[in-house]
C-alpha cells in the first residue's frame, strides 16, 4: 500500500483496477480494465474479457459497501448459460487498485460477494455486496413451533448419506428441467422427498441443486417437481442424487428420522390465539382465578 500511495502522490499515475471472481465450484476468473493482461497472486487478470465495474461506495460505519459489475455475455469469459445456471450466485469478489507498470504496488479496495444478477440484450449486471452484508442475517435462535435447523446440518445431525435417506438414479423423463418422472423409484413412501434436494451429478447441469416442491408416488411411477427449473437442461441418463425432505414438524423428526433429541423447534409454544385470549374459566367467569382449580 505504501508503494501505491507514493505512486499516487506523484500525480502522473499508471493505475488500473483488477478484480477476481471465485465461484462456488472453485473456478477463479480474473478481469482488469487495463488494455493488457495483468498477473499477481497467482491469478491472470484478462483485459477485454467483457467485464468491468462501476464506482465503489464505501463507508466507515456498518452500512454495506456496494458496487456493480457489468459487461457482455461471451463464450470466452462469462457465459449466459453459466449465469442462468446460478454458477455465479454468491461468488466471492475481490477488487484491487493496481499500478499496471508495477503490480507489486496495489491495494485491495473491496471484498464481498455477488448478489442479484440481471440480464438483458446480451449483457449482464451483477450487484456486489460487501462483507458487512452478513450483519443483515438473523442471529441467535428463533422461538417458533417448527424446527429451525436445516436437515443434515451441524445442529440437525441427521446423516443424509445413510441408507433410506437418499437415492441415486439416472434421469428418465424430464420436463422443463423442473419435473422428473421415474417409472420405478419404489421403496420410499409417498412425499418422502418433498422438501428435500435434488442434485445433478453429471451432464450439462452437473453441480446444480433444486428444491423438491412435490413428490407423488402412484401406480404409474414417481413424479418429482422442483420449486424452480434448473438453469441448465437435464437429459435422460444424467445421474441424480435425491435427498429426503423434512417438514420441520416434531412428529416427522421422531418417526421419519428418529432424531427428536436434536429437534430445534418449540412445539408447545402458545400460538397467537392463546396470547390474545381473555382469562375465562369454566362457566364463563373472568375473574383471573385458577383454571386448574376450576377444572376440578
């Protein structure tokens, strides 16, 4: 930073910006608004790669630093298919101001993640969210009747790799990358996978995950419907992993998963009707007396 500060103090500068994108599948992409490629920290930052960034807004408080990245969709850099597939959702982003004549003189200006991505006319625009965005997430436990854990996480502790809790099947009939039909997927109760996850393990959509909305078992076979279509097409023969779902209720935790000791809900918490009820005893008396004694 001191070297870059000295360079900026000269008044005649050779600076550019460079940013690195690390997707959740570990693919690293580098971009720069300089007219030649730059390289540092083991990353090659490509010029003319169809991506640039707008001015960065930063504060000294706890508000979220933000910016935008925008550019053209191209096969050489960021493809429309990958954007549609959600491969850039939540990707890590780092932005440097760098002296392109001496890349050792640089300063990290921004670190965060990609938020909402919009597309139009062969181009994209991606919202960049700073690290303080995480402060917007709820902290601590929420008092609610259903379980607040995610099935299979560290609080739930259900092993989704155990027999009966997942199925590996090749895709058969697929409609709109959202409805999956199987002639023979028996051995699981009706709605067993409802609320679970479907992960594509091979083919053009490999790595994509969908949430199961409906799971119906009938004499004709089994039909799974996702809440949202996957971003890439799924072809017959592509390998799928389908995990059991959980409706967050105490009875399901006990009977389906035998995991009631790790249930993270409060099934006996009073509802809104109880909280607004008046203190009436048997017979209609509203004197605040003991309900238990009146019942005797």
